C-alpha cells in the first residue's frame, strides 16, 4: 500500500519505488543510489529519492500509529467493521486522530461524569425526540446521590454529553476544518500597553489576512510577535458575516452534518444552545489551536526550505582553488588577525597587525602584509566582512597599489560563523595551541579556497543564510540542512588525502567515527595511494567502502581512476573498454574524440547496464569534474565604505548574501546588507527570487533609498528604475527597506506585491524589521 501510494505521488512505477526502498532499508544513501544504482531504480534522481525517503518515513509512522489505534479500540471492545474500514482508509495523521478521538484514553471529562451519573439516556432522548420538553424530561433524572440536584444540573449534564459527542464527530471535524482552511481569516492586534515596545510589529497592530493566503515569512513574524507578548492573534471564522447576524457558519455545519432541523420549540431552543456551546467552547478553540499549529508547521517547512536552498548555493559557490591565501579577520581596537595557508590549506604563518585606532600602525601594517605576501608567494587575500572590513580592504588596496609586482588579488567574503568555528572543539583539534582569535583568520582564508570544505565545519545555523531559522523546529531544520550538506559534499567529491574529519563525515557511508579513523590512518601511514587502502582503515567494512569509495578521490595515485567518480566496482568495465579500444586506461582518460566514437551499448553487462556505462564514458572524458561554477569576485566601489557614503541612484556591485521569498539581500560593502525586493529584480513577473539570483551571485544594483536611522537600504537590479519612481509607487506606511524596492507604474509584479487593506506587503516594516533582526543575529 505504501509503495503504490508513493509511486502514484511521484508518477513512477511501483517497481522503481520498491527497489529504492529496498536499497534504503539495506543502508544505502540517497547520493549513492542516485549515482551508482540507476539500473536498479530505473533512473530515479536525487530529488525523487529525497521525496521518496521523506514520504516513506511519514507513511510508515502513519501505519504504526494505525496499528496502535486499532489495537486500542479493539481492546475497549468498540471496534466494528465500519470503524475499522474508516481507520484503514485514513490517508493522513489528522484524519486518523479524528477517528480515534472518541476512544482516546483521557482524564474524566464533564461528559463522562454526566454519563456516570446516568444522564446519557436524557441526552439521547433530547437529541432524538423533537417533541420532548427539556424541563419535564430532566425532572425524571434528578438524583442527589449522583450529584444531579435539579433540572438545571440534569440538563447541563446532558449538554456536556452531547457537546463532547458532537466535537468528536470525525465527519463534522473534517467539514469544519475544510471550511476554515478555505475561508477563515487570521486577525492580529497589539497587546494592551505594548504599542511602544512593539514598534517593529506595528503593521500587525491591526491586521487581517485570509488564512490560506498568509506566506511563511509573515506567519513567522506574527508568531514571533505573539511569543514576545507584543501581538494577540486569533482565527476569525466568519470574516464575511454581515453585521447583526449572530449565528456562525460553524454552527450551520454542525446542524447540517448532524441533520438537525431546529425550530422555536423548547427542545429545539435547548439543542440550539448546545450547538452554540459546542462551536464556541469545543470546536472553534480546538480548531484555532490546530490551524495555528498547521500554519506554523507549513511556515516552518517553507523557512527551512529557504534556508536549505541558500545553504546549497553557498556550499556550491565557486572555489578559488588551491592557491596560497592570506586570511584577514578585521578588527579595530583588537587589531586585524592574519593567517596564511598554503595551497593545501595548511597554516604557514599567523600574526596580528594594528593598522586602526588606537594604535594607528597603518604604514607598518602595509609593509607587514607586503613582506608576508612576498615571502609566502601569496596569490589571494581573503578579507572577512565584519567590523573594520572596509578599512582593512582599503589598507590592502593601498598595499597592492604600492607593490603591483606582487600580483595578488583581494576579495571580501562573508565571515559568518567564523567566530563560532574558532571556539569549537573541532577548531581546537585542527589548530591546537593556536589562539582562538587567529583561528577565525584561518577559516576566512580556507573558505575562499574551498567554501564547501570549510563551511561544513560550522553549524549551518551559524552561517546566517536562513529565514527565521531560530523560530523553526530545530530537529527538522538540522535534518534538512544535514541532507543539503550530504548532497553537496557527494556531488563535488572529496580529496581523501586532504579532507578534514568534518568533511569526510558527510561522505556517503561514513560517519564521525569512520572519518576520524581515516584521518588517523592517514596520519600514521602517510597519504593514501589508492582507494583499496581504505579497506585497511579500522571499522571501515565492505558496506561502508561500497557507499563511500566513489565519492572519495585519490589524486596522483597508483590508479588514475581513483581520481574520478568511477566506482571501483566498475573498474573492470573501464578495462574492457580500454581493451576493445586497444589503448591504455591512462591514455583513454580525457581523449574526447576516442570516447565519443565509442558506443556505450557495446559494453553493457548483466551486472552494469547502459546508464552506468554512459556515466563512465562521461567521467572518463572529464574525470573529477567539479560541478561548481567558475570563481568570480565582486568589486566594491572605492570611497563607499559606510551607509553615509551611499547616494540614491548610485550603481554598485555586490554579492547576494541571502535570498528570502520576498527578495534578496546584497552585500555592497557598507556593513549593512541592502534589500532588492522581488518586484525590483526584473521587468518580468517572477514568483520566486531564485529564478533570478542565488546566494553568492555577483550582481549590479542601484541604490533606491537609504534610511540611516533604521539601517535600511533599498536596492534595485533594474537599472532604469529611479528613486523618485520608487517613492511615488511605494505603499504608504512601508517604512522598511525590507521590501521598499522601486515599483514602476508598469511593473507587473508590483500589482502582485501591493498590500491589501490592513495587510502588510511582503516587505513591510513589521516583517522586514523582524526578519532583519533575525538575519543580523544569525550573522554575528
């Protein structure tokens, strides 16, 4: 059943799903299956496999819960075939729990107490008999010994019984849930006395928006405001209700589902009050809690998705490559920490210079940098973008002008997470005896050489490319980001002889223990000469070798194939190809003309099919090819170092530091990222900023507005925009650069992003300020 359901959802055959599930259950990883088991799954790609893996976990949990529920109800003696059929047909956890609700063990309720007092027959009579008189009937159930002192107590007990019965009706709950999900609005107001304290949430002080339309970033901003005690939020179940109409549509649904035809009779008036109480006290409060939980869950899932995409882009950013690099971790009073690493990332020199106040050793610092560049033949200078970065960038720029013969290149990069790494146990083990402050400079140098290899050492949340990452489920976030890292690491491949334990940990089939064992073996026995030597590593068995070997590279080893992604299990296929082509394997590698002339079908075997052979031929043509883009850098404009230097209309070059659903943040070198709103990215309509940019991209932007007091910079990627056009078309009350990008009158997406009445647009102050605060904290 699970296999067929997933196959239908992914629009593939059940046989493909079953094969993939078997491999996953045997311990195979998604990267391994996607790359080396294409014949088995008939070509399922990594995205399909990730979706399969996620749904498989959910559906198996659903089946386990289904069995527990059936067993529980059966033990109560209340499981009939009709109920069992409904439970077996439930296709999600919510529907399953709705069915279980009436039978779920719980504390004694008012309804149960009433049943124990003998009032259930009264409740049944009042529900079934339209001619019954409540007062007369209730008088027959007065029983002081059972706690029923009078007619009112009897009728209250009957009411509690029916309320619970109604509120546990699975069909009714489904109907009301469907109605609210489609039609309800979320209302937010400022908590009494919190107006001054909660200014960053001002746009939510009197806010309403359709539940189904709230985007993730607005939902999370609203929930954060509630958690901070600034906002009060609730569900408006009847936003379209006309003034003077008292009955809610929820009450109508209760009557319709229970097939009640209520009039003005005494019994019907009593039953009407029961329906009202059921709606207001039981169902609406329950549904509000459930809907907010669902909204938060969906918003968190979207925020995690945003973080994952940004992290993927950052990890897959272009590496500068194996070049001697100087890392500068800027500081003012404490000095600029300096570290030089060789082409392999090994630290060869560290020191601290003091070019800035109060020491002001500007000229001395320039001489020190120049001398060290000459001594160590430095190719690149990597400057962290923290406090003092533009001053330090200026220092290096002057040094380069004075010594053009050095031919070095300087780049300002994000230093997010460097301080977290510096103080970590991993850094202590990697750089023993080195001062914590200098470890950050090493990290800044290495992350320019290879962002992926260095950034995997840092907790992803500290890298600062997320959207409300501290407000979401940390376990789900961690799982998602681990998946991103695993996919990135295995897509690029890992040099077995230079990789750190942190990088090796994310290789398919390896874990922290095996990664450490590999490094210890390498330290004790020298560099690996081939992949086969991995089998000598302690606790690295055949299964781990099978999963990992294809993603590990041995450069300049005994076998040239060890430097490629060709798996050792298929080396015999390469030997066969070389033999038939009458050429040595070494001479065949990179021989494009020869490889194009070969027909993959001729080398298919029972064990290795056409997809594998095709992949082998591609890899032989460009062995060990890196899927990451070519290394490029942005050039920050001279003389533009702080927000005070910015002028409206100024055109600058910058680096995309973060992408959110409503736009992209761009580092333009003034210690405060600017925002390009989604409506200011292109002249054509886009639904996702990632259609245009991704984290790490170098972009050209125009300054549209600068708000120094609020530290807000509005940018546009449309060079024909003007600041005046931005101001004239910006919605009133939009005081934050988080969404204040220009909106020309003919802008298609401007209509899409225009806010409704009492509704913040995607970049209004409340959301923008809340997001900016979270973003700033994440970058510290």
